[in-house]
């Protein structure tokens, strides 16, 4: 039997070039989709709310609200308030290191005052222990975005003496239909 008959239609150099191109396309796809952060329909593209009150008053209420959620302020500047809290049990299970460093959840608020109104922009992230410190990965889960927006809406309602808005519903994830889970 002739081994030439089973040889591929392209040469060895062409196969290497094709493999390299496919690898580059795959890597680019992973990088682009992995870095995608959904955007809100706001000017900043993040969760935000505008409150009819001076920045100092809004910041004081915000500090109280995050402390009541068991978060500890770790940075406070004129424009930014950052608070860290415990990460979920699942994150602690997967990301706690052998030297005892545990993951944290971080909330960062930017406060911008304009004409006796304060715009509050929020972001949430997971801090995981890494070499030389913590790695910060912003949450891209729509449910977390909904909860964060609800938190901001409640803050605005409290500042305006109004009742809290209805809590956002949990996202319902349907199982994939397969012959194995049908009755």
C-alpha cells in the first residue's frame, strides 16, 4: 500500500501556519469574550444613581449603608469610597491560600457633586489572593448588577424619605433539555 495515498492535501509548513492561525483566533476569542463587561444604560455604563443632596451627606449615608452590609471602608478620598467584605463561601473554598489569605468582595463608589446633586457610580469585584497581593476581577454577573443597582436605588430612597423599591427577582436559569432529565 502506498503511504502517499493517505498524506494530507497540504504540506507540513502549511499545516503549521494553519495551526498557528487557529491558535491565534482561539486565543483572541477567549480574551475578547473573557474581558467583556456588560454595560448599563447609564452615561458611565455602570450602576449609578443621582441623589438630590450634597456629597458629604450622601457619603455619610453610603458609609453607614456599606457598614450595615458588613463591609469595611478601606479607602476614602474626595471622589472614591472603597469597601471590602467577606466573599461567598464558594469563593472562599476555591480561592483561600495555604497561608490563610482569603478572597474578598470589593465595592467601589465614585461620588460626583454637581449643583447640590450627587451622582453615585458603583462597581463590585472579587479580590482573590495572588502573588504579591490580590487580583481584582470585576463582577459581570447580571444578577449582581441588579442587586448593586437596587442597593443604590435604596440609598436614594432613604435620602429622599421614600420607601425602598421592590427587590430585583433572582434570575431563573433553566436546565438544558436532554433525554436524560425528561420524565
